[in-house]
C-alpha cells in the first residue's frame, strides 16, 4: 500500500494537476490493449527527467513499485502495475527536442507519439521507420520499451534498429546517457540491451532515433485468394524469388469481412484470404517488382491482383489494415491477440493449426498479420461475460504459441512478453538463460521495484519462484 | 600468430566447460577465433589459458527460403559468404580480414565495412546467439526467426564486447537476397568541399547506395588513385544501377571500378597494418555532418560517409595523439610493439560505469581477455 506520506511527496513533485488518485480515474489505467488488468494506486505525470528522478527516489524511500506508461496501447500488459504501486505516465514529456536532418537523427522525449515524429519530418521527405498499427497513439518511449515493430519492419527492422542513444533513470534515481547521434560507438551496447527490456530495468527519458529518406515510389498491391494455403505459400515464394517488398500483410476471410464492414476499404467479402503487399524504392525497381509480384501471386493461384492506382486507394487499403483491431469490436465484445513468430516457410501449416485450435475450443479466430516476417497475429474472439471464455481463449493462445515454438519460432515478435506470456518463457528458454536475464534485471533493479512481474516467469505455475510472489493488488479478470 | 598451447574445444558444450574449468582455477583466459585481429582493441597480455573457437565450424541450419542461417562461431566468414553465394544470398557485413576472420570474431569486434550504409552492422543482422559464460553455462539470446522480442536482447551486449563478457559460440543471422547487379563507382575531386557536397547530394536524394565512402588523397594514393574520392557501390536490377551511373555522373567526374575495388577498400586496414607493424589506426565515431572535415587529415583517412565513422591511418602511432584526443575516438589497432602505452579509449562516457557493472557481473575476477575493450577492462 502506498502511504499517505508517500502520496503527498509524489503530489509535491508533479503539482496538483500532475497526478491522479481517485478511483474513477485510476480505473482508466488498470488495463492496456491486452486482456489483463491491475489497478495503480496513483498515476503521476512528470514533465522532466528531474521529475522522474524525484519520483523514483520516493519509490526507493518507501519501497513501492513503479511502472512506466506511454499511451497504454501495448498488447501484453507491459504498462499495467501487476503488483500495484504508481504509474509514471509520460504523456507530458512529449516534446520533439531536436530534428537534425543533416545527420538523419531526431532527439525526442518518451511521450512523443510515434506518428507525430514522421509528421514532423515528412515535409522534408524523411520518416521514422517503425510503424506499429497503433502509431497514431502509441509513444516512442513505449516503442523503445517493447521494441515495437509494424508492417514495414520487414524491410526496415524494428525499433532497436532505429534507436542510437538513450537517456535513462535507474531505479536508484541515477541518470545516464548511453549511445548518441554517432553510430557504432565503442563499449558495450547498453542501448541495445535496454531497448526491448519492457520497462523492467530503467525508465527512458530521452531517445535518439534514426530518420530515413522517403522512397521515390511506393506501390501497394492487393492479391486475392480462394485458398488460405495458396495465399500463405505466396509469401515463401516471394522470398524464394528474391523479391524484396517492404511489407507483406495477410488477412484471412474472417478478418476481411470484419474490416470491410468497418472501413469499406474495398476488400473482397467472399475471398479466403488476401495479401497486402507494398513495394518501395527507385521507380525502376518498384515497377519491375510490381510485375514480379503479380506473376508470383498468379502462379500461386491468386484469383486477382489489384494495384492501388493512387495515394487515396493505398491509404484506404492501409486504413483497413491498421484499424483492423477496432473493426473486431463490431463483431465481438472483446478479443485476445497473439503475437507468435514462425519461419516464413511454416505460415501455411501454422494457419491450419490455428484453425484447428479454434474449432477445438469453439472459438472464432481470425488472422491479420505480418506474413513477410512470419509474425502471426491470431485474434481470438470471445465474450468475457461468458464464464470460462477468457480461460478458453488464453488456453487456445498458449497452444498456438507452443506450436510456434515447435516449428522453430518465438512467442512474441513485437508485442513483448509483458505479464501475459511470462509463464511461457520457460517453453522457449532454458533455466540458465532465464537466470541470466534475471541477473541483468537485478543488476539494474536489485529491489525489484521497476515494473515487477513482467517478462520473466513469476513462479505462479509449477515453476520455482522467480520473482516476488504476486501481491493482493493484482487483479486478473 | 596463435599463442602456443591453444585449446580449441569441439562443441559449444565443451567450450563452456573449458571456460568454467579455467574460471574455477582463477586462471586468466585469452579468447579468440583465428587471431586475425590481435592488434585490435588492445592486446591481451600472455594469459594462462588460450581458448579458441577455431574448431567450432559447423553450419547448424541454413534455410534459404526462410533467409536464415545458424553457424558455430569459429566458422570463417569467407566460408559463410561462399555458402550464401551459392544461393545468391548474402550477409553483407563486409568485415576486414574477411579471408581468415571467424564469424564469432566479426561479432565480438563488431567489424563491418563499406556496405554498412544500407545494411547496418552485426547488431542489425544477428537474430540469435548462444554464448558461453565463465560459469560454464550456455545462454541463448533471440532465436531463428527474423522478428523476436522474447526476453532481453543480450546478444547486443556481446556484439562489440571483444570477448570480455563471455564467448560467442553460435550465431544466427537474417540473410538477404543478393541484388541482380552490383556496380562500383568513383567520383574524384580536387577539393574536399566538392567531394563532401557530392556526398550530401547523394544523401538527400532518393538513391539508396549500398556504400558511400570518402577517401582523402593520402588514402586514395594507397588505392592507386588520386584526389578526394567518393566511392559508391550500388545494387539492384540493371535499370536501377544504370540510373545510379547517370545520376552520379551529374555530380562530378565519374569512373567505374571493378568489383575488386570494394574488396580492397574493405581490406584497407589489414593491408595498412601489414605494411606498418608500428603503425596505428584511429576510429572516430562522428556524425554525417562532422565526419567530412577529417578529409583534411594529412594521414590517410577512409570515412564511412553514410554512417559518420572515420578511420585514420598513422605510420607512426605517436602521430595519432591529436585525433585520439577528440571525444568518441579510439585507437582501434595498436602498434605491434608492447612499449606503446597511449590510452586506447581516452574518453569513455559516463555510462562506462554501467558497462563496468556488467563486466563485474559476468567476470567478477577479471579473467577474460584482460586489456581488451581498448585497455579499459
């Protein structure tokens, strides 16, 4: 429990308009985009690194957990206070501190919204490459914590490939900077270690990112299939023919219909699956690849291949893709999205397994995912008001992730382990490896105050206790 | 080149056991692959145990249709290059010493070359790793899929750690299809400012060359050329590469060079070191904006002008002092003689304190590759 004294001290740091502590306000911070819930005792909104340091020092003095949070769009429970305590909301640290096009860099505070950075530089023909579907809302601090991806990671890599430096606050309240605008600095790559550490080791207060030059030409294609297998096999065939799209997204029939009803993007309602393929680069390369892609899709039994004629058509197709999760809300009260990864050649059998798993549990599972890099997003539809439905959805999700592991894949490609998949980590990593990750966590956070109960097994199952046992403040509905 | 009584275990498990045995007896350990970079990042003084990955040479998995590769750390980079080439694929790191260097050594030193502009470094292309610790444990980071955020990305720490934290024993990569056509162009200028301006125009254009290097006249002379050079490698289909030729020709006097040019540029450092046993190489991490100023250096300068990393070559190591005093400079390759005592990494940042904590956690008795990491560990 957070003492009244600690609360007073926190309030003094951020001022009367800088915190929330009423139950009706705290409710909004008990969840993210995933299915888990845990309510904070207080939410504070620092305006500066100094504020963050002061908050962290109070946490140290009184021994309560702290959890960093950007926009709360995460899908693995990364930004909810599993063991109670205080949420540090970064929404007021939302300034782009510097845009340095001559050096292809920007320096930002963690609360800057992902898309706002691209908007700030697109007039000069630059962009920030990581583009999670939530990019209109999600923050760069959250992107760094989760090492976020997006459709275009196929060509440009995930967040870690675009982060060159960090300023961060340790759980002891020390401030460090690591990396910088310069590439390939000597010494251990702390930036690389901390990016994707899911807010369990430090709180990031400044980020140096890479900006990229916009391509000359972009072409977006929609390939329509009567068979999911044919659609999936096209992905492997594109790779085999050495064609290099910047994004290859797949939507199955269930998803198509939900998306089409919500966005009217022009997706065919009767298809079994479609591929949304984007090509970027010099016009000479893109125009040739459009024809190569058309040829591959038709060779793999696509019934039709459409090329977006202009920017509006292209934006409409992407709107359908990026707003897909919202579209699900029209059909199902809620859903549970998974994030397993498989080698690209295993997409077709993995989709078959997902279909069988849905049938086994009597659940509808739709698929919309980054096919180009094998990053599956099965969306399991369920009704939390039906007793047992959430548990069934979670079991189905776990079986799908175990299948991904069995074909050489991983349990998360971009959403993070969060609190959702902690107990699956031992399926993927050995005891020794998990122990080593824990030692790194403890090196930075020996008292376990920073985002406890995330990323590493908690020992709730049959495993040995790995983190302090869950406290009473954790609520899982 | 290799120290006497070098032990080369046959498997990652045996490698981990050998590390543990040495550590249990508190014996100092020199860790290396084939020893190509013994002058790099500070020499390791004679150690009590010499451990090499040279016999960890298996290809564990290569699935061209998945564009992924898993190899043991002691395999030669050249062998990997050849294997991938048979499938028209590539791991475009361009490390120096490419003929003999091992994959593990390339990662531990985070060496790369001209194509760094387009494809990044080992940091960007490594998707998984197994490393052995002094406790004899094999630790896994990442896996065999191209996108994976499960757990801490510990591989990032090992890349560029020069064997001071543990031993990389297995590395997994994402590989890329090789472009249909690759061509190599040179723009040569009388003035550094003109070379820089041409580089700026390429950076601001829609062109995405694989490499973009600036050489000053002293470096150009070593390559048998004259003037300030902007060296560009371009890949793609024929029409794309023809366009590079057209657009680059508009920037200045353009010539085309044979593919061997880039290989020689990649091996610029090894060739210099061989000629100059008492010479030294300074690496300066600078920005795109500030790097071209180094073209004025009287010493040969090769600048990765698309990333801002510059290499300066000194026949006499003592002449390196001035440039080494700049922030973010390191003496990357030292003279052979042990009498050389300059600071190799004069100005590490405040975060070095955290690096030391990491080092102490993994090597509390300071046994691994003493003196490496530029004399700082």
